[in-house]
C-alpha cells in the first residue's frame, strides 16, 4: 500500500510541474490581464488529476485584507487558489522566487517576496502589502508560521503579519486548512486521494481588537485543527 502511495506522490509531482510549466506559466505570459482566472482554473485541474476534493466551511469575509493560513505544503496554495475567485498576493520566502520553475510563476504572478535573513525585510513586507492593497486592489495571503509544520501542533507565529496588520489597521481573517498533507505529503513523499477541508474563521478588525488578538487568533486556529482531528479524523 505504501508503494502505491509513493507512486502517487511522483504522479502528483509530475502533474503539478506539468500543469504549472506547460500551462500556467505560458498562459499568464500570453494573457497577463487574466492571470488570476488562469491560476484558479488550472489549480482546479491539478486537484482533479490528484483525486482531491474540497470541502468548505464558512465564507471568505469580503472586508478581509489579510488572510492568515496554517501551512503543510504546496497543496495548501493549490487548494486556496482553486476554491477562491479573487486574485490574492501570496507572500513567499525570497528563495522560492529564485527557483527556475515556480520562481517564474511567482514573479510573473506579481507575488510578494520576503527575505528572512535581511533586517530590512519587515519594512519591505510592510511596503509590499500596502502597495498590493492600495494600488493593486489585491488582498494578501500569508502563512504566519513561516514554514511548513510537520505535525498537528502549529508553529509559533512570526511577528511580521502582526506588525503589518497593526500598522495598516487591517481586517484579518484566519483560514484553517486540514487534509492537504494526506493528498500530497512532501516530507515522506506519499500521496492519496481524499478531501481537503478549508475552514474560514471569523475575521478580526485589528484597529478595534484587543492587544492579544494575534495570540487569540493562533489559539483559535489550533483549536480548529484539533477539533477536526478529534471529530472528523482529518489531520493537518
């Protein structure tokens, strides 16, 4: 059984690389005004070919400007792009922008890079988020853990999203994603068919929120992760 899961992993990696490299990247170069729609549709194709379905709980708050999500792997991004019809600005580490394949997609998709090694990175993040919201009219999506978690326990949140949200007085919506690691596990290189569950938690207006809003938000996200594992048997 594990051998089949290994084979599915390489099939999944092939599907993602092929759809991105031969479909998504050329099309957003040819039709830059429609890159959001192109990404949404082709990410749905990827999930279909991987044998994955999406279950959605709650709704995206139309006021939300910054979305905070837990992170397990690339399926998180594919799922959110497939389920939504808005063109987000994703925040990703600078190193990903330098890769030959997905880096081109990030650059052409006009996403936001963050340099964790540079002390000025936080200032750049602030300016890039502000520009995305005010000039491009695009909400921002970020993984506050900063990297992929390997188990059920969420990692401590980085201070960057809190700093940006408070300085700009944003409306922040947390989104919990469970089941994506079952679809494609990049740690042990296995894959399965199944369902990714996306849970939209209530948005927070940071300008009018208590001082501990960021810590409360993380606790609520962890509670949602634990509840799904306990009641539905769906892990992160």
